[in-house]
C-alpha cells in the first residue's frame, strides 16, 4: 500500500508500505481524507517540529478520517463499512494522568505522525492504517471525509477554549489566523464570547476570518498601531490565545491583556527558550497557561461537526489527491491561498 513518508526536510515521498493487520482491540481503517497540519508542514520544511526532530522515516498525518475495513478480535460497537473520525491520540489509559482525565498529558502517549519518541509513531497518511477501537469515533455515512478529519484540529481549539476559562461576554484576542486560530475564533463564538479579535501578518486569512464572523482582524505587520491601541489603561482583552508559535506574537499579548486576565499558549515555539515579560505577568497577575493537544474534547468536536454547531466551511480550502503530494504541501504552506488542505487517495 502507499503512504506519505517524510525522510528529511523537503524529502517527502509516496512510498510502499506493508499492509496492516489489526491486533485484538484494534481496527483497520481505509483512509478517507486527511488534513495537512502545521506540524506536518514543519516536518516537511524543517525536518522537525519544535523540539521533536526526525530521526527516521515517518508517515505523516494525524487529522484523519476513513472507513472501517476490518475488526480485530474482541472489537464491539463498530462495524465494517462504518465511516469514522479517528482520534490520533493513543494514551496508555493506565498512568496517573490518564486516570485523572488528562490523557493528553499521558506519560506513555503514542500520537500519530509524531517524532516525539523513537521509534517514531507512524501517522495516518496511508491507504490503510490501524488504530485502537476507542480511537475510531463513528460519524454519519453522508458526512464528507474531509469534514470528519477536522475533528482533530477542532478538538485542539476546544481544548484551548476550555483552558481559557469562562468566555461568556468576554473580550477575546487570538494571535494567528491559521486553521487553529480560525477554529478558536469559531469555538469562542460558540461558547458566547462577547467580542473576538484576531491578528496575523497576512491580509487574506484575516479577510476570511472577518467573513466567518470575527469582529476585527488586525494585520500587525502593516498596522502595529491598531494592536498597540489596546495597551491603553493596562490592557483591554480578558483572554488572549497564542496560535502562531511566534515568540514576538506571544510577547505582545501580555501588553494588551488586562490585569487579572489570561494568556493561553497553543502554538509550538521554536526549539529552546522563549522570552516572557515575567514582571508584567507578575504585576498584573496575568494567568499564563499552556494548552497541549486535547483529551475528551475529541468527542465534543465530532458532536459539533455532526450537528453543525459551527460552520467549518471557511477552514476547508482544497481537497487534493495524494499523487500531487508536493503540490498539496506547497499550497498548504501558502497562507495567501489556503487555510486547510485535505488529501485523499
């Protein structure tokens, strides 16, 4: 079978891989669609994501959906031919964090398409792949595969919103109008945020964000004074969420968040330490929290997609065949032309 394998930076190939077979408690899923994530793009362009560097060939892909093709021994509640969104998290379910309901912090996590551990955990950009039965969440038979594949990034956004705390009526700032930033904006609206402002360095995604219902989009490269205006009177926003992975973007948030507000870090920063204005954080009693992947939010994300709780159409830019792999990654990396590019075989 064919799979999209990254060997090194800018060395992405459609390789032949062995056909999978399920162990007890597992299922084989035929690939339906998969979204190219920022981490996939980072492996492609840099050979690493943050502190996670490639040390061996890696099948990419963790925003995935498909159709169940075979059931392992002991699997119940699922059926061959059933369409599913696939949760790429495979926590151990036994460690202290898993037992405490924070499986995203699992001490023994195996996350699809990740170089965080060696041997790397192979991803889902292959014609067929295996997952544990509890990772396969059924969706309606008429749901497009690419929409079902958005369950993973939407889960990240919902987890970020939960880490932000109560948002009803709050003034929210989001740094970054990429896929996660836009989904954060949609999720913030869904839970009742009073106003949502989003920043970026590029006009095109900001225009899309405004059409999707964001109150204000600010190009901080062209008009930094528009964001600086929110620094008045010790800050304006109740909550700011960082979804760019830029140290400069993060540093700017503390100046526009009011005393007693909160900053949530979702973006993966470059390797090493990133500066934080600790004295400002201290003097204004700003809460600074991280949001890493997701836990039980995956089922919530699937429910929102099934019930059309939010309109994710603005996020879906293109659906391209795996045979045009390099072209698809180049499009996904062009922020003026695309937000989310999905692949299919």
